[in-house]
C-alpha cells in the first residue's frame, strides 16, 4: 500500500492518496504564519488502516517544513498532537 500526502492549496486541504485513490483529507484555513486545521475525514473504505494518522503526520511535517504553526480546531488532529509530544511545538500559542 503506497501513501502520498499533498497540499492541495486550491481546495485548502491536505489530501492522502492510497495507491492513487483519494483516501482522506484535512481541511485548513490559511492565516499569517499559521494554518488552522478545521476538519479531517477518511473514506470509510480506509478506516482502521492508519490513514488518518499518516495524514496528520504528513500534514504536520509539511507545516513544519514551511516554518508555519498550526491551530488544531479539528478534534482528530488535536488528539493526535496530544498523543505525539514531538509535534506540540507546532501549536500556535
């Protein structure tokens, strides 16, 4: 199973594709110096396969690479960051 995570800026969301098929996305709102992650969704066909976690990690890694901060309004992303302390430095104060 091959995962690809991309920032689809036109749709203001990170997308994850599994073997070329769209498996999920994380919507965001762009603000100066930060991204507000508002909603994450994984297609039912991909539930329970770690796709949401892979999407969260990929999106947050990209946000870090762009030297931005994150506002986790999405409950899934907030919970994921809480479980992964090495990403807590990305949270905007």
